C-alpha cells in the first residue's frame, strides 16, 4: 500500500512547469557533471599509462556506447510509459510498467553479456583495432562485459524513478558510484599495476555498488512512488509494446551512433592512430557542453510525458519552447568558450603533440555543431515524451548514415582532404538533421492541437445534443 508521503508529483509539476523543469534537470546536471569528471579522469589516468593504452580505450568506446546506448534507449521507453500513466492518474498501469521494465532489464543483461564474452574480441578486430592493440582493447572490454548486468539494471531503475519525476535519488546514488570510481581508478591502474584493465575493473565495482543501493531502495525500503507486486505480475503485451514503441527506435538510434563512432574511428585511423585518440578526447570534452543539454532534455521528456498524459497541450508547447531557448543559449556560450580554450583543454589530457593538435582542430570546428545538437536532442526527447520513438531513429540514420558518414568517406578516400574536412562533415550532418528535427516536432505539436480541437468540438456537440428538447 502506498504511504502518504509517496504521492505523485503531477499536480506540483502542472502548477509550475518551468520550476519543475529545473527541479528535474538540476539533479541530472549535477550527476552528469560528476560522470563527466569521471570520464575525463578515466581518460587522464589511462593516458598516463601510455598512448597505446589511450588509443585502446578509444577503440572500445563505440562498443561500450553501443551496449549502454541500447539500454538507455529502452530505459527511455520505460520513462515515457511510466510518466504518461502517472499523467493519466493510472497508478496501476504505472506500477505494471515499472515491473515490466525490471524484467526487461534482466533479459537484456543476460543476452548482451553472453554476446560480448563470446565474440567481443572478434567485434573489436572487425572495428579496426590494430593487431598490436587488440590485447589491450579486449582486456578492457572483457571486464566491462562481465559486469554488464550492474550497469544495465542501474539504468532501468533510474528510468523508473525519472518517469515518476524523481531525478534526485538516482543522481545521488550514481554520483556516489562515480566518486567511488574516480577513487578506485588510480588504485587499480597504478598501485595494482593493472593498466587499462584496472580502469574497467574500477568501473564495474562502482556500478555493482550503485545497483545494490537501487535494489535496496526499490525492494527493501520501497522508497519510490510506484510499487511492485510480483505475486500478481502478468505479462502485458500492451505495456511492453508501449515501452518498445519509444525504446526500440531509441535503442536502434544508439546502435547507429555507436556504429557511426566505429566508422569514424576506421576513417580516422587512415590518418593515424593518434587522430583516433584525439577524436575520443575531443568527444569527451564535448560532454562538458552536453551535460546541461542532456539534463534539460531528460527533465523535458518526463514533463512532456506527464503533460501529454494529462492532455495539457498548452503546457507541452510552453515547456518545450522554454527548454529550447535555455539549451540554445548554453550551446552558444560554451561553444565560444571551448573555441578559444581548445589548446589548453587538450593539453590537460595528453602530452602527445599529435593528439593535442588533432584534438584542437576537432574542437574548434565541432563547437559550431553545438546549437544543432541542442535542437536535435530536445526535439527527440520531447517526441519520446509524447510516445513517438521513431523520430530519434530517423534523425540518427539521417545524420550518421546518409550525411556525415558518406561525406567523410568522400572527403578522405575520394578527394583525399585533410582531417579537418571530417570534422566539417560532422557539423554539416548535425545542421541538416536539426532542421528536420524542428520540422518534425512542430508537426507533432500541430497534430496534437488538431486532435484536441476535434475532441473539444465533439464534446460541445454532445453537450448541445444532450440539452436539446
């Protein structure tokens, strides 16, 4: 039975949407800040081992991103379904959606762990890891695969809490795990002499601690608004379909982005292994810009889901517009800052002159994509909140498969241009994709307005008929 303090946050969010956005976004931003610090620290510590270790870690990123990205995609489906049911004030379906999310997480964990352990080294070879770096790259990935279940379940638990409007609790838990990870990194990498494998082991142990705390809160303390009754659990095709309608396209979009990262690594290695490392270091610096945008997008999806479920179209449009302005301002400010500080930022992560030079070039061109990234991300999350998962996949395919990837191939292998042209191909892909994202979002909002007008007209007609003599 739900205790009095475990109430829905819906009415609070309806009363003050903008305040609700920051109430949701700020904890996420803090958590992402800690995560970004960890990512940069991880890159720094591994970079101190050797340039080969740093490059091996860079080649791992597409595969790691692929696995976690699929889970985050399905988690977005769980968040959207839970939020919409809470918005419709149907707690029973919200509870059942959360239960399906946990079961789905366990199934995904088992499947992906088996795949990674059996063919992970072959996948790394297929993605272009040089033979002299394969042992280093596989050593890292093998350990990550063995602890994959902890990472997966943490994402699903966090998605459930986000769907009910609680972003503070998961951030506190994940933030604690991140701090533990940063502390363990130098111990395993240097003190125990495990090198790049030590970085992977530190990640898995910290994620195991995070997952354990989530299990305690969900099933022992029962901290959350949604509740679990496993004795009455029954498979519900409609709930799972709702999760996959948003989650499956989002997962496939992460697959596209991960494969795109692998393709870019394969293209960039034509210049040098150091260029691959530079791209990964520069991408990690991009995360500093991404963290406030991702945080706002996460809060936006929850609010849009609740407001959409509550059939409050004016609040949906208002909060999307407000979030978009905030994200665009952030992109301009941070993009300008990074443009001028690029050499200093790169020098902080590597003393390899080739990596620093290539990374600086990437960052000074890549920052022009920041406003477009903001539009793509917020549009996609808003559409997910409304229960539309397909746009995110289409946008990813357009950007990576149809524009940036082919353009990069053309510039490198046909026109034999310098690496700066690859960075420009990325920006062009972002710009064209952002234009489509904005049009798609506007169409979805207009369609929603039309449906509500039709419903209102129907209600008026029914009322008039009822009053007629």
